[in-house]
């Protein structure tokens, strides 16, 4: 299938460190004043559809749209029920797009079947903020920052406890730099908006990073 991936240059670069290598897709920096011929592509991936308006709903295209849906669930992006059959959501944030497996979500069987025909290493997850891995990891990081504020701990102590004490592959600082503090904070903020500050309070120290 002929595929196109749109997104900011840094997101395109991160994608090519992982799954983008096996897609053999054309890369197109977005937003752009010059639009590609959308109808040339059977699959179009928008790496930032949950952060800014996606061209998916404004252009003519019969392709399958693969939309970033980590910060905003897929169901909240689609303008009408008809799009349930033409879109899937994915987590392709930096730090996650480098994996072999792709977390995806769909609101119809038809859309999911089209997607796995193109990306057979995808795993279907619920259409929720953060999906699975990003939600868990970002909340762990946020909880660590809540503890930091309560106990007045230096960042070095948290990093050591997480990486050596829990045997995690990366420290909090390393995760933050890999994923991006802004992305981590916005996922926790989206969870707070969805479920309330009493359930998911955002650590004050996290707000000042990135």
C-alpha cells in the first residue's frame, strides 16, 4: 500500500528511528502551504492529529487515515459516524514509535482490518487517553513528581530509585527527554480533564518542564 506520513520534522525524525523504517512511506512536513495529492495514498498517517486540526476532514481522500490519538481519543476527533470506517488511532509519540509493536484503536471492524493489513504488528487497545503504555508511564512519572514536591526530594534521588531500585530501562529524566516533558504533561492534563483533578492531579513541578 502506498503510504504518506505527515507531521512536524522532529516527529518524522523520531518515527524513522522505529516503525517508520518498515513502512516505506513518503514523509511530508506538516503544516505546509503546499498540499500533496491525497488520493495517491491508500494510508495517510497524521502524527499530530490530537494536537492540532488534521487535514483528514478537510481534503478529498479515499485512504485510511491513521491519526495520533494519545492526547485526544479517536471518538472525539471524528466529525461524524461515517469516519469510524475510515480512521484508526495510534500512539506514535517519541519513545513509543521506536518499538516494533504499534498500539492502535478503532471504532469499527472494517477500519481495524484495513489497518492491520498494512501494519500487522499492531495491537488493538481501548480508545482512551494515553491508550495503555503512555498512560501508565506518564502517570508513573507524574506520581514521582508529586512525591518530589511532598518530600522535597532532588531529581537525582528519584532517578536512582526508578532506574536502579525498580530496574527500569530509563530514569525519569531520561524518559522525559526521550518522550518530551510537554507530551507527558499534556497526557496527564488530558486525563485530569477526562476524570477530574481529584483522580489525576497534575504534579506542580511537572508543569515547569519542557
